[in-house]
C-alpha cells in the first residue's frame, strides 16, 4: 500500500518548499544553497535506516569529495551567523532529504517513473495551494505567454533530471549514492552561469 507514502511525500515536499522559499526570500542565496545541501546527509542516513542500504569506505570517501566540491563551489566568503532564514534552509534540507528517500521507496512501487513524477510534482503543488489559497490570485502572472516561455525550458530540464535520477535507481543504483551525485547540478549551474551569464 503506497497511500501513506504518497501522503508523506506531499507533506515533505510542500513543507520543504515553503521553508526553502522563505529562506531564499530573506537570506543570501550562496549561504542558503550551502545549507540546503544538508539534505544530502539526511538522504544518506534515512536510506541506510529505512531502505537498509549500506556504504563501503570507497563510497563514503566519494560522497565526501562530492559534497566538499559542491560546498567549495557554492561558498562565498561573507560575515554571517546563523539566523532565522538559515534555520529555514536547514529545515528545508531535512524535509527534502527525507522526501528523496521516500521517493526511492515509491518509485520501485510504480511501473512508470513518469506517472510517479506527475504525482510528485502535482500533489505538493495542490497541497501548497490549500495551505496558501490567496496565491491563486497571482496565477495570471504565470500564465502570461512571456513568463511561460521562460518556465517551459525549466520544467523540461527539471523533469528530465528527475526521470534520469529515478531511472538510475530503478536500474539498481542506491539512493545513498545517487543523492550526493545529484548535487553535482550545483557545480554545473555555477559553471554554466559563469560562461553564459557572466
């Protein structure tokens, strides 16, 4: 029975997204992204506990290198101390990390990854709308053709990223290794931003 895990997925992503948006809205993006990567640690830990995965010394060493690389490329020297928005980022990392492990459990139960991805994006969105119904008034901004043109490529690439991650898992990868590997997107984001956005 997957219904409890679907409900859990909806709650984890909805609350995690709310915390992340609050953190990004009030904090320095470079600091927030570093703290959001804490979700990887929660994914690894929860995968070991709930999915009964194990890690070799070589895997642990590889994970440390990946996370160190992500932190190094995201780091911007600022004089900052932990604040409310930093706590929001850490909570978002916690919820997203647990959601990743829950996704791993659910993906195996679904024959089609695409079907699960539709639920994984739609249910948290609908639940967030229930939590903040006033946001429906702003929907006209997002259905503007000019804005839609910008959102469609983002939606396509986000969908492809999710499908490739969960295809890797269905083909025998372990969630505790896929979680840190998926964080390398931050490295590519910084590199592409450097070349294309100066």
